[in-house]
């Protein structure tokens, strides 16, 4: 009888322990909805590596390119994941700001809570050095009588919308197309004349390019003489950032541990060198600060849509 009681008590203890197992107890996936190689991918891999080091479970980055659909197909996958902390989205601004407005049921209303924001991209508008225009103003004049094509990551995305706003001055791109990756090859092959991309993907051929403008509130350290779109068209101050997100309802313990790993990764020499080499702004805004940033960006994005509609 005593043995039976002892066995029963032990079973109850083991059951309770399993029910309240400390997070994490199995592999964690960080979903990046773009191909490997760009800044969000590099930094998310640093965060995943630090998470694995700190908590002793495998942590992997899984790239889910959208095939011209930008980050939204990957975001939908994260939205459908169990809110247990084992699926983490590494998302650009457009997922929480634009996603709920473009008719994707899984993203409306916004199904994510931010863990934090860690990156502002050095996003630029670039062309080959051989093109007959050196500045945004010269491009504007040239495009009034010549064909100019634009490559971007998706027509609904913030950088593309900012670019469309900036060119509403008597000319328009003859054609535009979405790519999963915008790098030196896209320009060199003649697929498009202009790309709307991050400096990270263009650094290998930067000496063969002209940077016509950058997108964001401040000029990038790598191209300090290049004006921002906000300088050329006052009011277009939207910055392009990336952050970590979890499905709503994820336990706070999971968010806290993911945040701790992210903050530790961003303090490494590798992250600091990446910022120095690429002009990226690398930092940490916590969940509350990220929520405020999202609210602010929704207001700016609404103004941009009004400009495009006029």
C-alpha cells in the first residue's frame, strides 16, 4: 500500500513538472520571411546563436521568402503557429503596419505582439554608375522623357511606397517589379534600372553604383553625402526597421528569454562591426517602445497613402 501511494505521488510530481516545464525545452525557430544574406537575416542568426548558447536548446533561422509577396507569406505562417514561444517572427515594419490593411485575413487584426525592435536598415535607391543621371533630381528630369524601371521587395512595402510618393512630380516609373532579393546582379543583368534595396546587398558592387537617395530619418554613415528622401520630399520620414514578434498569447516568460538573448547578441563585437561596415543602426527597443513606434508608423503610413491617392 505504501509503495502504491509513493508511486502515485511520484507520478503526480512528474506530471506537474512536465506541465510547468521551464521554457525552452525544445528547438526554437526564428522565421525570416526573406532569403539569406540581408541584415535581418545576419542579425537574427546572431540572436538565434546567442539563444542556443544561453539556454542549451537548438535555435535555427528558417528563411521563408515570399516569392514576390514580400514578408507576408512568412508572417502568415508565424501567425498560425502555436503561441508557445517556439516560433519567433523576425519582421520588417510592414508586417504590423501594412499587413492588417491589405486583405490578408490571417494578419487582420494584427496577430502579433512585439518582443522588440533591433535594426534600422540603411535603405537606398541605387542605379548603375553608367546611367546618365547622378541625383534624384536628374533622374526625375530624365524619366519625364525616357523609360525607367524600378525593382523593389513588394509594392505594398514601406520603402516602395515612400519611393512611389517621391516620384509623384511629373513622371512615373515605366515599369516596376518585385524581387525576393535585390543585389548587384539585378542591376548588372539589366532586369531593372533602379533598385530600392539595402546597402548590405549592394556593398559588393558599391563602387559601380550611384546612390541617388536613402530612405529614413537620417543619412547613412556609408553614404553621408547622399540626401534622404525626407530631405527631398518633406514628410516622408518613415524609417525601415526590423524586430522580433510572437503570436499573441505567448507566455511572457518566453518573450523575456528571447529578449535577453537578443540584447546580449546585439552587444557582441560582431554586431557592432556589422553596424560599422554597413551603416545599419543596431539597438534594442523593448516591447513598449516597439508598440509606440508601430503606432507612430501607422500614422505616417496613413499620410503616405493619402499622398498616393491624390
